[in-house]
C-alpha cells in the first residue's frame, strides 16, 4: 500500500483550507469546475479513475484529519467536530483513535 501526507501551514486566511477542499458548495446540484476542486476531491477522482482501469478488486481506504491548536479533527466525519485523541502502541506506532 501507499501512504501520503499533505502538510499545510500558514497564516489565517492564506488559503490552506481552500487548497484542500476547494470553494464552498454553490448549491445542490451545482458542480464545482474541475480546475477549482481541492486536493481531497482531486485525490478521490484520480484514485477512482485508476481503480476502474485495473479490472481487479481493490480496497481503498482514506482518512483526512486536521491538527489545529493542538487538537485533531476528522475532516470526513459527519456532524459536530470533536477533538480526537492521538495514541501510541508498539504494533501500530502513533495513530488517531476513532478516525474514519
């Protein structure tokens, strides 16, 4: 398997969230132009395109988290965001508990 990390940092308002997620939704059924989508959407589009051309069963797993003010938040969770604990053990190393 492969792992990837996107590390963004900078001043408030410098475009970190926009780079990751693209513009906010413009309304139901109104697509975001492909050249404005964020890294998260582009990643899923690229992965799904590759999987379709393999012709074999594939399992994809992805997680997206944000660390801000020393709190970890799951960017794929639905509902109110709550900080998640970072844990460590000998077999897994560091991991975020309850990350989707």
